[in-house]
């Protein structure tokens, strides 16, 4: 059985990565779906049910963001062979891949 893998990316680095063109569209799309689910009034538990309506929104954002962060870690590992790429560094993604 495979052990659970948690993301090594911090939330701040993840948000910065969302604005980089190198980040895959499926990861950006997953975050977009989470935000759209929260913004649009049609969902599993509408917000008119009070706190219970907001709990499902928070759960969707939490789960999809965690999955997207893990996918981003996996993407960088696959592309670079490095366990994590720090977006704070001034290394271009193409330079890391082509070295």
C-alpha cells in the first residue's frame, strides 16, 4: 500500500506558481473550479443553510487545493528530477529542465 504523500509546497509558493506560465493548465483549472464552486450559488449545500452551507465550500477548496499542490510537486519532480523547485529562486524553468 502506498503511503500518503503531502505537498512540500507552501501556500505562498503555490499561489506564485499559479501565475507562472510554466504551471500546467490542469492545475490552474483545478483551482479555478474550486473558486467557481465557492462563488456560484448552485452547489451541494446552498449557503442559505447557514454554516452548513459554507462548510461544503470550505471542504471543496481545501481538498482541491491540496490535490493541486501535490500535483504541482509531482509535476516539478517529473520535469526536473528535483524533489522541489523553489519559485523564489531566479532560475528559469527552461534552464532547470535543459541542464
